[in-house]
């Protein structure tokens, strides 16, 4: 800060006289050229000081001397400046994020209507907990859902299964109710070798009325007597076959071989399909 009072004069390029000088005042120091020569008149110097009117300094020095004290800082601007340009230098790579090491239930039983707590353990040792509410079982729907698609057939197994148990055999077939009278129904019971039983019913058809139309004559019978026929059946002859065939109109249940007792009651029957029926003694 300048502490003396200066009179600033502009020295012009004219010859100096012996008795006096030509001067012009130049109060606007900011307009001075930096290279101008300035003559400073200092009234504080003694009258006999030879430098009183001969102190020459440049225009740039005068500007520096005449600068005032710096003012107070201005208020910060409330208007943001324009955004800067994007950086073209990539930043350093970030560190890898931690991974999940485990998720475990740390409290609760999972029972319907309760809340469990699960804890996530990260690879950096940090843990985070969260809760899960276990909903209660809903009521069964009374509306049937649409049928699902049929599943694909599985491939045949190449591993043989264990052998199955032998099937039970028939131990007996017995009439357990009924008399066999025409027009009635009898019940028969089959007993198997494993002790289980199964029943079935047989209706005894009533005797039909005698036909009034004679049938066609039969083929000539054997000339052999009954004893001769029985003797031939009993003879041990290779290739001998007793053949009884179902007739074209006979049902499968027609008796083809019958065995009767002395009273004429049936004791065994072989039907046209080969089924054997054995009757109990009444």
C-alpha cells in the first residue's frame, strides 16, 4: 500500500528549459502504457532534495503502487457451471463382489403358520438374515381339476423281476346249497389249495316238453354189444382214442361225458369245453 502522496505527471518528449518544464496531469493510471516514463513529484521531500522533481518510474510500476487493498471474497455462485466432458481415462477395476457360501435356517421348525429365520453367509464373512412365513395348509378344493395328460410309456426293464409265487390250485368243487332239481338254483363252492374259497351259482333248467316232431334217423349204430364196446375200451391198444365232440348247435355247457351212481344221480360231468364238474353225495 502506498503511504505517500504522489502527484503523477506525464513526461512528454519536449526539450526541458532551464527555468521550467512543460507537464500535464494524468490521473487515469490504468491507461498508462507499461513502458511510459513517469516523473513523480513528492511534496514530502525537503526543498533542497535534488530528487524532489526528478524521480522517474515506469508506467507498470505506477500501476502496481496504485493498486488498492484486495476486496472481500465474493459470494459463491448459485448457478451451477456446465457439466465437464466425460473422462477418456478408464478408472481402476473394482474389487470382486462377495459370493454366497451358504443359506441355512437358523431358527424355526417350518411348521405351518409359523415364521422361520434364514441366514445368508457370504464369502467375506458377512451375514444377512431374512424371515419366511410358513403358510398354513389350505382347505382341500371341492372342484376337481382337469385331467392331466397321459404319461409317456416307460422303457421296458432289462432287469428280470423276482419269480412270482405259484398260483393256488383247486382242491375241491362242492355244491353247498340246492338240490339240483330242475328250475332251481344251486350254489357251488370252490376251495383252493391256499385255503381261500369262491362261490358261484348254477341254475338248473327245467325239463323241456317232449318234441312232437320226430328227428331225422340216426346213423347206423355199432353192431357191437355193450360188453364188446366196454371190452374194446379196456383193451390196452396203442393209439386207441375215445372221441366225444361238441355238436354244431350244442352250447359249451353241454355234457359230453356223464358218470352216474346206482340211483342215476350225476357224480361227474365233462362239458363240451372240457370243464369237469364233480358232485357230492347227497
